[in-house]
């Protein structure tokens, strides 16, 4: 993880210099996923209704889309509306769907100008009809673009997605499309909402909460997490760049040992990987 001194130095750079520094470092995340949290608290601090926080968050979305485009990130997934969000007051839920329609209509031309492709992940059949139509129209309008893929997680639930994938796999087995011996992680993942998207390299959560909240549970098995106390409507381009800089200082091992670090005892016949030694250490009888 980046040292406080390193991050403080980067934080004092202006935006263009920070973009250049992060780009020069290399090892950029291919897929960034963001849990956009803190809209309600942002509004409450200003004695405004919660929906005002959601409206203010629209500007943060635009900032993140722009900076991801500049960095050359392939995919940006935004946790836009969870299945649990349906349990909020009916008036707020209705306002959120109206706001989605308004945003899609208002931002479509700008997204097209930036070459952004739009996709969505979730139980989209649960969306109100007008919101679902507006979403599909925008997806179709931007389908030929080849820049950043903006993926909206809508009516999304991680556990629900895994259950859906399991049922999809069970149906394929029942129909004889594949055999039990052919079942792999990849064949299971074909039943996910967006199987063609790469897994997130970096997951950012705003507002200081350190949990996934049922977000991309399958896909984030080895994602790096970055938690910031910044509330989503205040999250800016430098905040995203600093989270990427922190990511670049991490060593992703996927459960293995670093390639350039020798295993202690490897050349002495007393390796930690030696089965007989493991039995002695763990006091397991042969």
C-alpha cells in the first residue's frame, strides 16, 4: 500500500501532473468498480432531502467517467441501485428511477462524444417500464462506441446473481448441454449478469464504510479494496486518481508467494513446502 508520504506528495500535484504521474507508473486497473455511498449523509449535512444527494452525485459520475477515459481504463462499474434499495420509502425509490431516466437522457450525447459504451448488470426486469426503456435506448445508442465501458449495476444483488448463475448451470446440466466433468469456474460464470466483463481490479467505496454490501461477490474474490471517507457527491477526479495510485503500490499475489522473494529454506532441504516438515510442524501422524 502506498505510504502516507507518497500519497501526500501525489495529492499536492495539480490534476494534469497527477494524471501523468499515475499513467507513468503503469499497472493501471483494467476494471474499476465503485460503491457510491454517502449521498444521504451529504444531503443531511446540508439540511436537504436525500434525493438532493443523489442529484449531486451525478457530477461525481461525470468526473469519474472523464478521468477513467483519460487513463484508458476499460470498464467502470457503478453500484447504482441495489435490490435492497427497493426497501426504501416508495417516494424515494420513484424519484431515483425518474432521476435515472433524466440522467440517461441528459448525458447520452456527452457519453457518445467521449466514446463511452453503456451496459447494465442486474435483474433489469425489475425496473419500472419507463426506466427500462430509457436504459435500453441509451445502451443501443452507444453500442458502437469502443472507449470506456460504463456498466451500471441496477436492481443488482451479488447473492441473487450467484443464485441465478447456479440455476443457469443446473439447467444446462439437466438439458445435457454440458457434463458434470465440464463444470469449471468459467462455465459457472457464464450465468452471471455480465460474463463478458473482466473482474474488477479495484473496488472503491466512498463514505468510509468498509463492506461490499452484496456487490459483485463472485467477481471481487481478488479485487483490491480502497475505502475513502469522502462522501460520493464530493468524490472528485483527484480522489479517483489517488485511489489508483494506492492500487499501483500494492502487490497482487492471488494467494501465491511473490515471484522475486525466495522461499526460506528452499535450498537447504528444509523447505516450508516439504511435506514431511509440514507434518512435523502440524503434528500430523503419517
